[in-house]
C-alpha cells in the first residue's frame, strides 16, 4: 500500500501497522523512543532511495528511509524513465542530464 515518507516537523500516530516502518528512524537516526499509540514528531527530512538495479538492489526497500544528513551526492542524469500512465519507456528522457 501507500507509505508516508516523513518530513521534518511532521507528526504521525504510531500504530501496530507502522511501528516497524518508523522504529529505525527513531532509534538509529533521531535517538528518541517510539511507542505504539503515541504521536511521533520527525526531526529531519527523509528520502526513499532506489538502487540502479531495481530488481536486485539493497536500497530503501531493504534498509528503509534515508535521513537528509546521510545523502552525500547529487543525481546528474536520468538513467531510466517510465511513463506512469502507459507503463511504456520514455526513450527521449533516458540519459538526459538533470538541471
């Protein structure tokens, strides 16, 4: 289902369903306790990082959201692009630089 990617200052109610999704953020990056049934306020922006080998990458599907202070690079070009409406490859976008 849809997931929520937290931003600095956002609050979520911790439930049994989302506890494990946000537990790593609270413990490993923000060093705060997290409890089911209580609201949690995020201290940083987080990102979903996808590997370039989407079928076999250890990326955010494996280790979760990435805090803003862990990002040390910048995207420079479009590796692959799919049209969300048709599912077809957008060949005109592939390998174009990102402005």
